C-alpha cells in the first residue's frame, strides 16, 4: 500500500552555543522537579468512562504536538509542523510565535518541526529541545534553544544530534525527558517501505531506534554524553545512544507521569499498528515482525526473540497510522486515572486502555471518533489534551 509506505502522517501540509558542558558522563543529571501530583488509580479501577474532546482553540496550522514547560506558568505549547511554536494560555491562543524556525525546516508529509521537550529545569535554565527535519541533505536535527542566551531565541540554537535521513518518511519525531532526566528520542527506520536498508535490526545505525542521551554533559567530539547505564551492546559498531531497537516509526511516545512506564505507538507497515512498552535493551521486532506477526506476511520467524506489543490493531479493523498517546494522571476525572489514551490518524479511532506490568492490558474501549489526531499531551496537572492535524484544533479530554 503506497499510502503506508510514503506517508504516515497525513496528506498534509506544508511544509551552537549554550547548554551542556561540564562534568563527567557518569554523573546523572538532576532529577526533574515534582510538577504536581499524578493521580493514583484504585486497585480495581472503574470501567473507562465516556469522554468528549472539547475544542479549546482553532486556527492552528498543522499542529503535531501539545505539551507543557513544567515551569508553573500554566502554558500549553503547540508545535506547528511548518516550524513554529505557539502558546495557549488563560483560555486563548496567544498571537505570534514562541519560536519560528521555518527557514531552517523542510515541512510536508512526514517532515517538519515534529517534536518539543522542555528541559526538566527549564524554569531556571531556559532550555528546550526540538526535533526538526532539515533539507540538503535531508536530516533529522535535535536542537537545543535557550531563553536569554542570544539576541533572539532562534539564534540560540545548538545542534545536539544530527541524523541523515535516506527517505522523507519515517522520521520519528518525539523527544521527551524521562524521569531519569535524560532525553529520549524516537527515530523511525529511515523510510521507504518495509525498511529496505534493514535499519531496525542494525545496531550500527540510529535509525529505527529509541535513543537516550544526556544533554547536560558532553563527551569529546559530541554535543551530548551517553549515559553510563545505557545498554551495553556487543554487536560490532553498535551505537551507545540506543536504548531499544526494532522500531519502524515511533511517531509518538510518552512516559506515565506516575511510574515512568514508556508507552510508544509504533506505526505499522500494511497490516498492524501497535503500542509497545519500551524497556532498556529490548528488540521490538521491526522489520522481522510487524505487530504480533512475522513480516512480511507468510515469512517464518521466531517471535519469541522479539518483545511483543501490549496491543495490536489491524488494518482489517480500519487502523492505518497509530498515534501513541499519554496516560491520564489528572485530578479532575478520577475514573480516567491511569487510562492510556491514543488514536489512529486515518481511521479516526480514539481509544483507551489500562495496562499494568503484571496484568497487561486489562481494560480497553473505543472512546470517540476523530480522524487526524497527530498527538496527545499533558498540562502541568496531567490533564490530557490533543491536537488535530487536519482540523487545526486544540482539544481537551473531558470525562462525561
Ligand atoms: Ca526518513
Ligand atoms: Ca514491534
């Protein structure tokens, strides 16, 4: 299916200095400050309730992410794929841009400004990180910006990690700080269809991986350090930045604010969409496995060698491009506490599940239908929001 190969994000759209330095890579970063108390679900939680997605704002241009800065400001930050950051505060979308790097970004299809993560100490150090696609040669740039470090915010850019992209699709896009204070980066398999370069299973490339780096320190020749307790890969030429591998296009992943569990939505090839719990050093299967089956269809493989998804949705059931979500940990809807909410960009399913490490997925249901959701995110109180890539709207998840 050409659609799955050339384009997962939609029929869309558009289009060094500061930070780091200092001590040894062995010193862990300062943990993030507590940003409000995540709710704790009951031992036997109630059924997942009905919800609505309430529109808070419209007129966004191909938004791909909503998140918060953890700075107590109450602001939501919205990533627009063309290369701009917008702010929603006090019930309205602010005019102007928080950041505008349109001249550095190539945007359209699955390329663009794709992700944003605020440093856990953003309030004091003013640093945040983005993932964008740059042209000539096509590449993913993980860049740091620092408030007050240059004449303009845009001029404060420090490129932390640059990864060449062999094809325009499957660029991942998510960046997020874990509870350990390290930056996690989702990288797709490079693109085309079926992972023709075999990147997913090749530990010598950063493509098709979940990466973990320390942006507060630098090693010689790098703009970051690799944490000493990253997996100890033994394969020849293996990259130390790799936290987990065998991913096709982990467009969106997130950490459960309560327990740090890492949920990733990995977009499938033609048949299966999946949610994974990503753990250190594990192999999630691509391109030997798609979802819970050997790939390509009819191939023989040993599924026991690969970490299975916690849930699979098939194209036969209408799923074609999964949007990994977030776990609700807010205070306003106790019945939603601990529920992971995610979607399918094309099929329009907005779906919920409860997962536990011991019991797996023990509740699940469809919530509402809304095609074109590109991302879910939290505010500082762990209420849940979403953005509509095609609708240009910001939504809030409300329990009914
Ligand atoms: Ca690519
Ligand atoms: Ca997999």
